[in-house]
C-alpha cells in the first residue's frame, strides 16, 4: 500500500527528465524528495498527481492504478506544485470554499473544513482581504490549505518554502511539523536543501539528473555522512599541519575554519592535540552533510549507501478497496464554473451587452417608423409599410446575435486558458474528477451562460417590439390613413418561433469554438485573440466559399452578418416587410428530417467539443 511511482520515465524532446524512477511513500511517511533544481522532482510529482502523463511506468495509489481510476486517485491525494494560483479577487475563505465544493464537500462541511484549515495554516485573521493582496508567504500557506482539503491520504508539496524570506521559511517549517503531527496524512515534500528536511522527514529520496540515486531512512542517510567535522582555531594553517601529522586531510571553508573527516579517530583526541599545541579552539563539532556533498561524493564514484534496489518486480494492482470520490463530478464542475463566472462582474455585463444592442435597434426602428409616418401624413411619401413586431424583432436579434457570438466565444476561451494562466486550473484538476468531467462541466456552464444571455436578448427584442409595435398583420398605410393588408400575422408567427429557436445551435457552435481556442493557446490573451480571430475568419471566408457552393458548411452562415446575411432572421425580416419572393438559402432537410440550419451548427459544436477534449486530455498542466 502507499503511493508508488513504478519505473516512471518522462522525456521532453531529447531531454530525459525522469529515467525509470521508482519511489515508495508508505502510509505514515514524511518523505523528503531532494535534488538540485532540474533533477526531476517536480516532474515526478506532476505525474503522481495526474498533471502530466509519463512516457512509461505507472502510479499506484493504495494498490490500484491511478491511470485506470483517476477520480479515486485524486480523492486520496492533495498537492501544491510550485507557485499556488487562486482567484485574485476572492478572499481566502471564498477560494477554499469553491475548491471544497468541487472536492465534494457539503455546504456545512465546507464551512467547518475551510475554517479549520485557515486556522491550521495561520490565515484565520485575513478576513475579507482578497488573495491578490496576499504576500508570497500567505499564498504559500493558502496553497497548503487547498492541498489538505478533504483530508487526503497523501499530500505532495513541491518546495513549499520557495520564495520565502528566512522568517517565512522558519514559520513554514513549524507549520509543516504541525501538519505532520495533526493531519495524519503521508507527506511527500520536495526540496533542494537537505537541512530543511532532516528533522522533519523520516525517509529521503535523492534525485540526480532524472535518476533516483538513493532512497533510505533519514537517520540512515545522515549516519552515512558522519565523520565530517568543522574545526576553527586561532591559526587554521598551523592546525591543518597538525592534522596532517595525524594523517587527516582538511579543507579550508569559505567562511573560515577547516572541514575534515575523522574516520576512526576520536574527536576528543583531536581537540586535545590542538589545545596542547597552544592553539585557541574557536569551534569544533560535527558538520551536517549537505546535499552538495552527497552529489560530489556520488560524482566521484563513492558509495555512500548500498544502491537503491531496482524495483523491477511486478506490482500487484487491484480495484480500489473503497470508493472515496464524490459523485456527480460534472455537476460539481458546473457549479464551480458558474460561481467563478458570476464572481467577476465583467462576465455578466459582457453577456448583457447583446440585449442592450437589441434594445437600441428597436428604439432606432421606432424613431425611423415615426419619421416615415410623418412623411406619409405630410404627403411626402405615397405610402409606407407599417412596422410590426415581427420585423423589429428580426432586426433587434440581428443587432445582438453577432455580438453575443463573439462574447460567448471570448468567455469560453477563458474557461481553460484563463485558469491555466492564473494557475487555478491545476487546483481544479487536483480534485476527484477527470479532465473530461472538468471540460464537460465548463461546457455546461457555458451553455447556461448562453441560455441566460440569449433569453435576455430575446426578452429585450420581443418585449420592446411587442410594446412599441405589436405583432399584428402587416399592412400598407396610404396617405388617407387606409390600411392595405399584405401579410397576415398568422403567417409570420411560425417563422418568428423558428427564428427564435434556430440561433441556439449556431451560438453553441461559437461557444465550442471558444473552448477550442482556450485549449489550444498557452496564454489567456492569446486564447481570447484566437477565439475572436476565428469568429471573424469564419465570416470572412464566406465570400470565397459562396461562389463554390460551400457557404452552407460554415458556422457563420447561420447568424446575421454585415458581410452578407443568409440567416433565417434575414428571411424573416424580408417577409415582415412584405417581400413575397424572399427565400431561405439553407432550409434543406438533412437525412430527411433535420433542418440544415440546425444540423450544420450542431456538427460544428460536436466537432469542436471533441477536439477540446482531446487537446485538454493530452495537455500537461504546469
């Protein structure tokens, strides 16, 4: 049992980051994972947590394969990798509460667990202070708190003292000791400073250039370095000569004094020899072995301990003995994403702008209709077609839908890329759900945003059109005020209902297009630019494909556009003006029953959704 990496190998191009690494964190261990920067520690921890995929090897958690049971593995593990990322505008409690609900905790459990963890890591005093105002040390503490959510059996902490000043490092060490004592989790802590872990960890694994060179009990490893002493006298040069007479080799230290190995010679004899020679003994004591010392001795080919045993024996795996992962991971991600989107006022405002544009279009149409009626009454026009709610609804939706498509694509592009850039996607993927669960939850949240924003757009368009113009028959108004009927309202009503429903498929396509941009790009700004660029590119190529007869295969053919509108809304607008010979170019039935203006956008949405899943599943998370 425990957490095991079994013969894990990972390459980045020509660089071998991990070379068949096998480690074993036993239940109850505080395991120190040490090595120079670039030794492979962080890569190994990312693979253990499922943030990267190994080229070879397996991760075993409590006897089952983490790749085959990823949700159960995440339910048993917590992690802090490099710099912790959080929602900057939220406070510590709000950030942890979001992740706790994502973890599967109930509302009551979330409140008590968040309060307990903030007290544990020393952040209970922060109150409503937003995380963006936190110091680096406070962020590190909050990062450890999120790693402990749900009381995981194994907690992986990647250099938790990184970037801290000496006081912060001392406080962090004390907090880690408290966690080891009180939380009951097995802990894997990486560091490139052995002395930071010597009095904290009971076991140590040493990494060097992608290889695990030793895995041993801390006491055993430190004992192997005994015999190294530090000596400082009033005359170090003379002391070195005296030591040489005893057959001891000494080396000067940068800060003064000598380093020497006593071997079998008693320390007391050396001290008496120095004092007997008339030298003042400034300091003399055992010198703890450093990581650099271990590396240099390994580089010289010395054997400090017996080499780590090869772990080629087959590992017995089985199904998880108990289910710990909370149910409904997609719904938990949906709730998380909606909470995250609503926490930022910019997103609701952006999604409300299309309704504002639609309202503006109706008001302009009202002004234009009043001016035209006045000209008819003054005899300047022979007649005028009465404006009805059918026509103004079509124009209002025509004004709002292109803006809504761009807004949805932009918001969707940030669901992955925005969190990736902020470092919060890592926190999400450390919860007990797969990447597919996460993407489906985010897509559903985008769907909720789509329906809400489109409902607001329709409400503005239909409500104001009905209030100002009504949905009566279309008539021609003569100068004497007589009305000449053109189209009965009963003929336009089915077209209006279809015009209100059909855009949903195209909007879903643009939403999925934004998700693709977010999983492709490496930065939030790049994802936003790519999403908007794809929206405009689809519209621009319509002109080239129109002459070839392939325009109907583009997503942009089914929403209003100033570059040549072929949407059903344009057809409704023509009909609402009495143009009897107007036709809808994309009204064919596919497979004999599915309208083309629904089928094609739906296929775009499906294809983009599948591509987003493939991209996210294969993407390493920094």
